[in-house]
C-alpha cells in the first residue's frame, strides 16, 4: 500500500479513511436513537449518497473555467430538505470570470437562476443575485440567453454561444460567487416540462480543459472529504436543533418566515412519532386553503433531511394534487396505512418522519390544525360525503407520480 504522503494513491487512501471515520460516527451516535432497521439504513444510505454527490461536485465539476450543470437533490442525491416539486441544478463558477446561460423556457411553473457563495452546511450563506423565469426575454421558440459578468457588455451575446439572436439578459456577477444554482418549480407533475439549460464561460467556446494532474486531484479530494463530512454533520445537527427548538416530537411549529427570508415565504412543521401519539395512530392535518401562489407538504426521514421516495409513495402533496372539501379546507391524513381518503400522506412504513409545510406568496400565516386520530374512527372526523379511494385508484395515482418524476429526473 502506498505510504508516500505525496502520492496520488495516498490521497485516495486518506479520503477513504475519512469516510470510514464518518461511518464510525454513525455507528456510535446514540444521541438520537434509531430503533428500526429502516432508520439505521437511512443513515448509511445518506452517507453513501453524499459520497456520490460530493465526488461529482468537488472532483468532476470543480473547474469554474469549464462549468456544466449538475442535477442534485433528486431521488439519488437528496440532502438539505429538498422539495420534490423542484428540480435543482448547480454549476461551478469563478468570481473573476464571465458566463453565458442559454436555454429553452419549458413549461415548468417557474425557475430561478441565482448566484451563490457556497453551501449553508459549510457556513457560506451568500446569495449575490437572482433572476426569475418571467424576468427573462425569449424568442419566438421560447429560448433565452443570460450573461453573468461584472459589467454589462452587449457584444457578449453575439458570439458562438448565442441562440436567440437578440440582446442577452444580464446578471451582475460577484467576486465571492462559486456556483450558479437553478431551482425549477413544478406544480402539475404530469404536464409541466423542465427548462433545458446549459452554461459556458464566455471566451472559452471550443476550448478544452487541461489534463488533471496529481496536485489538483489531491486538492479536489480534500474538498470532497470536507463537503461530505460537513454535510453529514451539519444537516444532522440542524434536524436535531429544529426538533428540540419546537418542543420535541409531535409538536408543530406555526408557519412563519424563515430567518432572513421573505415575509411572503413561510414554513411550518414538526417531527412525528406515530407510536407516541396518545389519542390515535394517525394525524389529521386540517388546512384552511390559503391564498398562496403555491403550497405543499412534504415528509422527510426523521434525521437526515431527505424526502422519502416521492416517486413510489405519497410522501408529498402540493396545492394541485389535493382534493379540497366543500368548506374550503383541505384535510390530509398522515398515516402508515392507506386510510382510503382522497388526501393521504404515507410515512412509507416509518413510525418517525419529519413534516414540513411551505407556502409561497402568502400575506398572512396559514391557519391549520394537526390532530391525533385513530384510523378506526377517522371517518367521524371527516365531512359527510368524503369520497373513498379504492386501492386500484391509489395505485394509478402513484404510477402517474413515478412516470412524472422519471421524465423529470431520468431524462
């Protein structure tokens, strides 16, 4: 085995040893006890997903002179509480370079292109500019071009990368920016199509990156090691602090603005343990349907801030996917077993989950109650005439979800 600290092989060995130490931390961590095989596997699987994404982001996509968009926070790489109604892209950039983003609008509800300093789990919170889909200009075929640079220069659109033939839109860069992030929003999963996007450095059209040499691969592996470790530790600690801050299990925070965020973007939620409910084995989430541009409810695994297989389980619902009652309320049942009600959030066999409800474009706090109920008595708590959903109809809904996410995350 190579023992020369200056060898490339040694750099890989050091990286693998660090991963082994993270695995040991998972095995020894008893401050948030997991007492089921599903919970224990979640931790190991989360680490493996971070490794896969960390190596892609910090090794393969680390050159800001030759950027490309990397999809993340899909079914293979969830981290940091992703929204299954979103598709996330990111590209490595440098603050002293200029970039061109070109694409086609698609039919997604919205997308936001933003300039970031780094990731929250590494203590980098800077967001230095953003532009929404409806702020861009499109040609007759729905194509756009966006220049990211320190100064506006109308000539940068008339080069190899231009597609629209019109003057490009512009977003001012920042010396500290390290990545361009794109969040695409999907309300109607079955009909909305993603935007098609690519990024390139202005002036590098047709160039090729230099060979990757030993010193650089060592640097990238060290960065990957830090990103993976910081992500595992910080998001786990964040989840625990969030749980404790709202009063423990089966206690739910009222929706409200996030610190430093927009007053019209609100989040609520809490950590559920169905076994600890004293008045039943399920929860009834009763929401007076808000005047919002968008709202959704998502279930995450209890500790790792991953959405739970939204393709094969009903672990998320948004405002287009629910059936309101005649009184203007939406009643959602959170349970392990199918209650045959129109609005069911499945815990996918878990006793413990984390519920997060989010609301965009609201002027006041949404009004909702979350009440323990016994599944055997559930229909006594629902309006007369609430329809029953057959197993066949439920399977059809889930099959449609799986097809929609495959189209969005597999193409």
